[in-house]
């Protein structure tokens, strides 16, 4: 009798471990796929996430190797935004509710590339894409509305972006430019605790703030860009005028 009790106990432990493993890996797969799908929808660029690791019992997690590609017409050598690691802290019990509560998102040392050309920049184009998100919701079919109602919303208490750098490059002067620092970005209470916001809307708000600050910070590197024009040599006199116009276009956003 005692042997059967021991066997049943062992079986239950094995079953519990197997269940946890299944939940762990399926959740991480869902998060990875969700980040890429939502990111691509919001930015209309190629968004990639290397791995997602969310621990169900503690709510802590990490997203690794996140990148937002450039819009069509811009270089693919450097993504618009690249982040090695994003730390997250989620309220575990909220995973089973309609609103997932995210206590903290910590983005460290993002690498941003602002590519400027006659007519605008890659970041400016992504900013324009963000403005179109959700624009057709009123004309969406009823079935789509019902599906949207079933999707979980999100409430983000605290988001910090720190240690970022921006590589500013102008194509009219051969890609020369300057590197400037991204000031710390601190956002709180994205959505509401009772209703939250859609993941798409939360992503739009976060990216809009990051891109806006990146473009403002890049404007401070205009003097360095001017030096880059001079270093291009006497044969670049005509290009200098174009570069100035390009700079003006870049920093309008």
C-alpha cells in the first residue's frame, strides 16, 4: 500500500513538472509570436524577437534580441531600433484576468539609427506609420470586433528606457554623421488598471515617445553633421546645400 502511495506521489510530481514545462514553453512561444506580429502591425516594418522568457510563478521575464527594421526605401544595414535585453515584471495572477498588469518594463542601452535622406528619415516614416494604427476600426466587420473584445488588454505601471544611443547618418554625405545620446524616457500608467489598453495601442504609445525623443536628441547633433559635410571635401559643395535641406526635413517630426 505504501509503495502505491509513493508511486502516486511521484506520478503527481512528474505531472506537475510536465505541466509547468508545457505552460512555460507555450507562453514564451506565444509572447515571441505576439511581439513580432503586433510590432509589425504597428510599425509596418519587419519586427523580430530572438527569445522570450517569462516565469509564470514569479512574473519576471526577459525579452532578448529585439529589433525594428527600416521602412521600405531605407538601408537594411542597421535596423531602426535594436535592443539586446528588455526586462519585464508581470503580476502573475493577472495572467488569468482580462487585463494583464505589467509592473515594470526596463529597456537598457537601445541602439537607434536615424537615417536621413532628401524627403525625410526612417524614424519619421515609422512615426507616420504609427498614426495610421487602428484608423479603420470603425469600419471593421462585426466578427473582428467580437474577436478584439476577447483579446486581453494590458496595463503598464512603469516603463524606463535608459542608456540609449542614436546613430545619425545622412545619405547625401555618404552616410556620415554623428552619435548622440538618447535621454532617459520614463512612462507611467499606460492604460488603466481596470480596463487597460490593447497591446497595439500600448505599443504605439511607447514607440511614439521613443521615436519622438530620438528625433529631438538627433537635432542636437546637427553641429557634428555640419562637420561631416566639411570633411566630405571641396567637391561636396553642391551636396552641402542638399544636406542642410535634408536635416531640416529630418527634424520636423
